[in-house]
């Protein structure tokens, strides 16, 4: 989260921009991680509860009390409207983080499989000899020539 943001005309406080109690603001699209979004959602929920509690205990007998209640209800409405957009952003980020983790796991597994294959080929060369391995390599190329196309004969 950044302390100073430039708010564009398309940004609306409470829908696309979250304002914190300390005055900081953040655009929902600037939230970078699902965890950061969850922390912000917790802050929004706490603010909603605080406003509801204050509304329940306001003294309406004064003129200021009635005006204050209207402002508080407006603020409550804005906070409630921000929740669905924020929750959607959290879901979007969580899905992206999960997909990255899965891709990293697959890449790690593929790398491990490739390493095993390289070690196997090295062991086969040691046991079978260069001539036999070249014959096996040629036979493999005959079976699947598209896999060897443009390979330059590297073994």
C-alpha cells in the first residue's frame, strides 16, 4: 500500500477506493496480494461494526445528533458498497496466486524429471557404450522424427 495515491475521476471513494480511518486511501486495483486484500477487508468490516455501534448509541435529541446520524448512515452505506468489489479483487488475486504456485510446482517437477532422464542417459552410455547408444538414439529418431527435427543431432 502506498501512502500517497493520485485518484482519477473514474475512482469513487467507497467503491473503487478504500479510505482508512487514518486518512490513507488505496485503489482496489492497487491491492497486490490476497493477504493484503484480506487485511483491508478486515479493516472495512471493523469500520462497519464501529459505525453501526455508534449509530445505535447516538443521542438523537440534539440537532447535531440527527445530522451526525445521517452522515454516519451515509458512511456505512459507502463502506458496505465497497465490500463486494474488494471481495472480488481478493478472489481474483487468490486465484492468480494459486495458479502461479501450481505452475511453479509443475516446473519444479518437470525439472526433476528432466534431471532424472539426463542421469539415466549418462548411466546408459557408461553401461552400453557410445556405439549402442547412438543406435538407440537413431532408432528413437526413426520412431518420432518430429521430436528430433532441427535438433542438430544433439544427444
